[in-house]
């Protein structure tokens, strides 16, 4: 068993997951950098983590499939014997009209954005309950609170489920000193958002009272706070990180 705390971040090869990984390296976590396709980027994240004198490993798993989640947690148990933090971050937000969503797309989007978080949390809770401590942070979305503007309906619905998952796990985890919270980004500068059509981005920025798109650090800062002892009386909450867009 390793001495320092172990954190699993799903989808940590890019974007918000990467930003969280770099801050957790500063906090001296051993980090499992989960990724799906982008091995080179995941390895770059690990390199940066190691450069900060952090510790970690890249773990390839398409977490939309339970068999891969099972393999990942088997590895964590065997290799580290502990899991202190789970960040359910991996996600994908397509832009597609509601009428064009078919069953295949529904299953795919719900699997990546919601099912994966439920089953990763189930495995994590099993380890954390035995340890009598742990923290789970779910990365939700503004779309899960409002129903969304441009993102797809099934994505927004999945993120709404993330809010409910957070509350349910918080209730079940509390007696075991497992704290579960959600951080819901608004519009954050990442590959996903950079792929949006220019007019969509312009429209979104126009809706943000602070007047700018958020950075990955804006989100990672809040996640880092939730991992400090200063947040130890918070559980089952959803923190929007969105430049005030929720006021609209
Ligand atoms: N950016 C925003 O404005 C925004 C707003 C609201 C909510 N969010 C949420 O924040 C989270 C991170 O978003 P992001 O913008 O940082 O995304 P991103 O830049 O597109 O990166 C997505 C990450 O998730 C991983 N991933 C995707 N599908 C996966 C799968 N099936 N199994 C394992 N990993 C998978 C990707 O791995 P590969 O690189 O290997 O493909 C990548 O590391 C998501 O939950 C998203 O819904 C983002």
C-alpha cells in the first residue's frame, strides 16, 4: 500500500480532468490518469505530474463499459490497496437536435456521462467504506441544472442524473465519512468547447455576466478546495462554476 493519498480522475488526458490532475500533483496525491483514446496526451499529463514531483500512472479504460471499470478498480486495489478520491470527470457533449437522437446515441451518451459515474462510484464506495473515509467529486454541467442551451438533450439529462447521483451517494456515504459533491462548470475553454461553431461560442459568452469563458483552473480550484479539510462539512451539494450564467 502507498503512503500518500490515491486519486482516480476519469478522463484526465485533456481539459478539466488534466487541470485537476495538475493541481492534485501539487497536493501530493498519487494520481491515476484515466483516458480513452488519447494516450499521447495522457502521457504528457503524467510527465507534467512527475515533473512536479508528484506520482501517478496512466490507465487506459473506456469507462462507458462496465468490464473496463472493473479491470481498472481491480488494478487500483492490487497496485495501491487504497482509493481516497474519485473524480468522475470523463464526459462527452455532442451537439445534436433532440429529434435526431436515436437509441444508439442515447445509450452512448448516457453510458459515458452517467452510467460510468454510477459504477465507478460503486467500486470506490466499496473501498472507501472499508477505509472509513473518502471523497467523490462528480463533474456535472450547467446543462444538468438548466436543461442546457446548445448541448444535446440526452447530455443535459445525463448531467441532471449526476446531480441526483451526488445527493444519493452523499446520503449513503455520510455514515462512513465519505463526502460526495458535484462541481458544475458553465462554459470552460477546452477542446470540447473549442470545437463548437464560432456563433455558438459567441452566443454563450454573451450570456455570461462575468463576460468571459471560464478556464480549466477556475474549475480545478473549486475541486481542490473540496479536497481540503476546509470543506469537510460539505456534502451532497452542487457548486456551479460559471461566471454567473445561472442568474440568466
Ligand atoms: N468544457 C466545458 O465547457 C464543460 C462544461 C460543462 C461540463 N463539462 C464537463 O466537464 C468534464 C470534462 O470536460 P472537458 O471539456 O474537459 O472534456 P474534453 O476536453 O473533451 O476531455 C474529455 C476527457 O474525457 C475522456 N473521455 C471521454 N470519453 C471517455 C470514455 N468513454 N472513457 C474514458 N475517458 C473518456 C477523454 O479521454 P481521451 O482524451 O482519451 O478521449 C478526455 O480525457 C465532462 O464531464 C464535461 O461534461 C465541461
